[in-house]
C-alpha cells in the first residue's frame, strides 16, 4: 500500500513538474514575441522616443501577467531601446548626443570589419542574392512608403553582416542599427527621398571585384550621408519631441 502511495505521489510530482516546465516554456515564447513586437515597432518608428510603454495594455493583448511583460521589457532595457524612470514607468529610450555620436562611431568601425569578413567568406551566390536585395530596395524607393524604405535599408546591413559568418558581430550591428533608429527619430533634420539602394549596389559591386578598400570607402560615404541628416543638438531633440506631442494632440 505504501509503495502504491509513493508511486502515485511520484506521478503527481512528475505531472506538476512537467506542467511547470510547459508553462515556463510558454512564457519564454510569449516574452520573445513581446520583445520582437516592441523592438520592431521601435525600429520602424511606430513607437517614438519618449513614448510611455503601457504594461497593462501589453498584458491584455498577449493574455499574460505583467510579470511576463516586465521580463520582455527588461531585455529591451538592457538593449537600451527602453528606459525605466523612477515612479513614472517605462518609456522608449531617448538617446543623448554623446550616445548618438558613440553609436555612429561604433557602426563605422564595425562595418569596416564586417566588410573584411564578407570579402573573405561570402560566396558569389550569396553576393548575387545581396545584389537582388538592392533591386528590391530600388523598387521600394519608387513604389513604397517611408517605413518600407527604412526597414529595407536596415535589412541590407544586417544581411551583409550575416555573410561575414560571425554571429556576435551580426548581433552587435543589429542592436546598433536599432538604437540608431531612435537617434534618427530624435535628431534627423533632413529626410532624403532615397533608401541608400545606389550606395548598397556599389558596395556589393566592390565586394564582387574583391576591392576591399573601395568597399570600405563606399561604406564610409554611405554612413556619412546618413549622419549628415542629423543635427546633434539638444534643441533638435526637444523640437522633435514637441512636434510628436503636437501630432498626437492636434
């Protein structure tokens, strides 16, 4: 009788443990979905710097507790896409001027190294596929909206990094590009009607020709063009924030 009771207890404990594991895995999946959803919205400019993150709304939408939501927000805070303000809540991050300068500098250096890796490791077939992506960019340039242009332009750089076969550098670049989307939202002064397709196509051409110096020179020119669109002054950041308020309330 005692053996039976022990076996039954073991079965109950095993089922409880299995249920707990399933619940934990389910929460991990939802946490990742929340993270990706918010990161994408931030990267595409749907969630602007300074916007408050509504935990209750997220919890209701995904059908989870606020504890699960905070887990996802914590990851985005560590990636510097969100910032928690004491007694006020969590907001989309507003990069300062020095942070913006550091991000631009880090991206320039990282893109140089990535080009070296791509030159050594990418196959001609992979570069052909990258070239087709620039064709898609050109089509979006003529027929797409501004959001599509921005998304596809960032995608080119991430795909390029992936061809370097270094997952750490690809992750670093992806995070820098995401944070720079906030910089552009805050400080961009001149919005040009292009998505960088011409620059990207020339970079791929240089890679195919095995001309690393040319590819890096073209990349520098491309990134300088992007940086040239921003005015890194406090007044510019405040102006963008104020304009966002006017858009929301007018």
